[in-house]
C-alpha cells in the first residue's frame, strides 16, 4: 500500500495500513511528519511529496 500525503489519522482510511499489514502486505509512506505506522512501514519518506515520488520512480526505473 502506498500512502501519499496523509497523516493516516482520520478513519476509515487510517485503518487501511493495519489491514494491509495483517494480510501480509507492505506499506510505504510518503508524507511530512509522523504517522502511527512509521515503524511498521517498509519505507518512510518525509520530503516534499512531489520530489520524493519523482526520486522513488527514478530509483525503481534505474
């Protein structure tokens, strides 16, 4: 699950990362500031969302 630009604090969306993890999925978070799932995420990027996503795509393509 890719979470972009969200604090993951408002339900029902805030519960989706937990459901993903419970079912064996992985979570990546791209947002400024902490979330309740930072320690459980496979990846946490805290820069500007647009810049982080461009860098992430370049890394995946590269």
